[in-house]
């Protein structure tokens, strides 16, 4: 077992039903070959065949979305895109364990999670296209805007979770974070706050081994990031982040704990960032290709697909349908993101202050004057060209 927990002060035993031990090996349901394995083999969340296939389908579509977005940033259609290729078990398994009424607080790398949540793919990528807003309605989707600053979404999730608790709601707040984010003060403040007030929050760390170019060994000397939960008096779980069934299981368990009033959970999902940090990064400068090859055989999509094939649940027809749906999504992304967005320069100043300051009005007027001058020059140039014909 790899669950860290503190005794329940009510005397009802340990959260999640596991003993407190410091075994750093992650919980697992499927091994890298797609075979049943590990501590969750007998007691993992029971998923109906229909749910398993839906999970696999979401991973197929999520991966195609990721590949298409990566291509479009190379074409200049996106300003930046942090890939989650190879992390689909985390991106999708955690989201599918939530209710639609729960809140999700993503990082900049979690576009696949947003699409899995049901958010339109183009709206998902609006922020990464260079727009000033996140593209979707956070209230409608109960999904906060993606954050570029590391770990700032943690305190937001803790605060919302406490508010839900005080309001008597059964809402759970899930906050994603990378291993690099665990080195930030916001991360520790969020966990401490949530634990003290027993807020119904889940802090899900995608340990993909690198904070840009900084390996985990240079961020912490702890055997596992999940061990940090002990210091805050909260439950901690370390799970195989490439095993979507295991991920879905531990997040669902943590959510039910939270709804029962048993407080927050820290989950460390051990995975790997297969691509560079972003399109601006050259990963070959700080990691060896043999390391990447080691993780390729632990691919989360291939793992689940192998399991479903062996179980007789996945047919060629189902595969063809999912692949076609994924290609349809990619085609829609190309068509819609290939169009130049209509922008209104006045929006730059519209939502800075409730009442615009004199300085803001001066800046807006200066920009308008510059644009008017450019327009006038263009009209004069066109007139001169026409007269010379």
C-alpha cells in the first residue's frame, strides 16, 4: 500500500481504509503491459465495461487533441502549447472521477482535462492563442481559468472548498499541480489551510519528473511527494499516474472522503512528460533519450487498450469509430483555429478598473489616435495607387 494518512480524530480509523506506512511504490491496477497488478487489483473502483470504453475513448480523443494543438503552435496558430502527451491517465482519469457539480482548478498544461470536462476545444485554447481571457465561462463549467503562475490555483481551490463546506454543499474542489509547483509557497499554504479547516479539497500533483529542466531530485529529498501530506495532517496517496483505472479510483475515493467531511487529500501521480516543456523548450539539453524510451513502454493509452483487448471489450469497429471521432475533432480545430480572430482593441481597457482612471483613458486615446493615423495612411496610399493607374 502507498497511502499516507493520519488517524481520524473521530476514532473511525484511517482515511481510505489503509494503514499508515511509508512505502513509496505507487498504487497500481494495471502494470505497464496492461495486466492486472498491484495493490488495487482486487479492490479498485468497479467500472462497468461501458465506463472503461468511454474512458479509453476519451484518452484517444484527448491524445489527438494534444497532437493537433502541438502542430498548430508550430504553424503560428497558437502562441504557446504545453503538451500533456503521455499524461492522459491523469488528465482524464481524475476528471472522470468528479461530479459535474464539483470544481476544477487547472494549470496551463491541462487542456486535455478541459476538453474531457466538456469544454469546447477552441474555447479551451483561447488563452494559449494569446487572448486576454480564458475563452470559456468558469461558472458554467465549474472550471477555473488555467493558471500560468505555479501553484496559485491551490489556495483558490482551498478557499472555494471551505466556502462550499460552510454553505452546506457537497461540492469538492480538485486542484492540479505539477511537481515543480510543490516547491512554491502557495502549495504549502493551500494544503495547510485546507487541512486546518478540513476543507473538501483534492490536491493532485502530476509528478512528470521535471519542472521545465529541473529534475525532481533537485526539488526535494523526500522519497515521495505524497509523504508531504503527513506534515499537514491529511491523507496522502501515491498512484501510478499512467494507470487511468488507478487514478480514477484514488480520486473517486478522495472525493467521497471529502464529501463525508473527512477533509482534503494529497495525491501524487507518478507520470512522465514525454514532450518538451513547451514549444520553446529543448528537452534534449537536460535529459537523455534513454529515459524517454523507458517511459514510452509505460504509455497510458497503450496500457488500457491492451487490457481492453485482452478482456474482449475492444473491437476493431470501436477503435475505428473512436479514431474517426478524434480525426473529426482535429479537423474542426484546424478549421476554426485557422481563421483569424476578430479583435476589438477597446477591450484592452474595458475591464481594468470599474471606473477608468485618467491614465487609462489617456492610454486608450493614444492607441486610438495611432490606429486612426495608420488607417488614414492606408487610405491615402490606396488613393494614390488608384490615381496612378
